[in-house]
C-alpha cells in the first residue's frame, strides 16, 4: 500500500494532456512539482478514471513507487517533467487523467487534480473489460466421401427348357417267321409192293395205293411277337400327346 498523501509541503499540477488519444497507444502528460520537502527527488506516475493504464517504461510502477520514473528537484523546490502512459482497457464513460508523485526517501505522496480527455479512439482490436477469449475450434477435417458400393444385379434365373423329343422313327417290328408245318409221310401199312407168292404178278394183282388226303395247313400265331407288339403300342400312346402338340404349333 502507498503511504497517505501529504498536502502541506508538496503540490502537483498537470500542465497539459492530449486533446485526443487512441486506446492502446502511449500519450504524454506534462506536470510541475512545487515542494518544500528536503527530498532531493520524487517518483511519479500517471493515474486515471474510466481506464486501466500504466506509466512507461514498465508496468511495475502500478504497485511500487520504486519502479516508477524519478525526477530531481532543484534548489528552488520546483521541477517540471513529462510522464508517458498507455491505456490498456477503456471502461468509460469518460477518461480523466492525473499525476501522482512520491518522495524518493519516504514515499510521501501527492496527487494532482484530474484533467479530462474529451476525445479518444477505441480501436476494434482494443480489449473490452468484459471480453473473454473466443474459443476457435480446430479445423476438423470433413469426412471423405465414401463411395457407395454399386449394387450387383442378381442374375436372372433362366428356366431350364425341357428338350423336345426328337422325331425318332418308331422301331419297326419285324414279325417272327411263321413256322412251316412239316408234312409227315403217309403211313404205308396198307401198301405192299411185294408179291405174296412166287407167281408172276399180273396187272390185276397189283394193289393200287389209296391216295392219301393232303393235310390242311394249320397256322400257329407266334406268341413271341406279343411283347414287341405291346411295347410298340405303348410307345405310340406315350408319344401321341407330343405329336399332337407339335402339330398345333
């Protein structure tokens, strides 16, 4: 803490302030010290209302007089100097500037009257008392366009066509050869060509053989042809629908 002000021995007067200042840039303040103090020098700094500022060349002057600039007092007890300050934050609504001095030996301090600076410029980049740092998210890379897999068409099932029967000629059924009846020789029991005696045979003695009747030829139906015949008829019955359908087309 700074020591209390002493108003009897020392006075400070602000001689001039800028008519216009820019927030964030340094500006001069001219002042004069009149004192009856025996201190050979004084520390000085710029203070103000409506702003946050510090006296150049260092910010440490705000908390310690020993860190503030120093001015020597002559034998007349008078000294004139120029302080430089910089406003860091503008709070408003107006800017008022003053100069505070303190003895270098005992740090007894004195402050001047405030001088108002009517014109000032607040640049857009000047910090605001309520401003907070803006969080800027990092650039997250956008997801790459993943190609959509193409749809593979499902193969169409081709119905299996039933092969049409080829025009195969029907098997020719050859009839089995007919059995030819064997003509057995006629019985010769009643026929006698030998003479019954040693006498010479006469014509009348000759006995003519009785003509035998020709036997009638009997037809025997071959039974082995029946299976072949039935197979052929079955084939005709099975193929008749296909032949009819072929004719309709």
